[in-house]
C-alpha cells in the first residue's frame, strides 16, 4: 500500500517501462512518495475543491515528497507533464 512503491515497481517491470520516462500522477502526498520510491517522475493534482490540499495550491515544498510538477486541474497537470524536461527526476 502507498506510500510503499511495490505495486508501481511491479507494474514497471511487468510492462517493461523506463522509470525515467514514466510518471506517477496522484492527488495525495502518499501518491508522490510511492512514485518517487519507484524511481518515477511525479505529478500532483490538487483539485481546488479538496480543502485538505489547499496548502499545496501555491506550491509549498512537501519535503522529500515534492512532486516534479503539479497543477490544480487535469489540464494544468498534463500541460506541466508535456513541458517537463525529459531528464528531470
């Protein structure tokens, strides 16, 4: 279970994915921690309707769990994913 990365690591291996080219997109800190634990780039979706995520809207650091990119809507996250440098981890 998250934030342990085991399921993501299994998925990467089963599908033969590149960790450097793969993303974990989630809406919680544990999603980001799991993605990072599996060696993936991470994206945080923080919908404006989820009050418990309000402190994340201005992008304050989450310590070791800071995502590679983030956004308040799926559209914002996809735009950030597409704009992210390929070498960012």
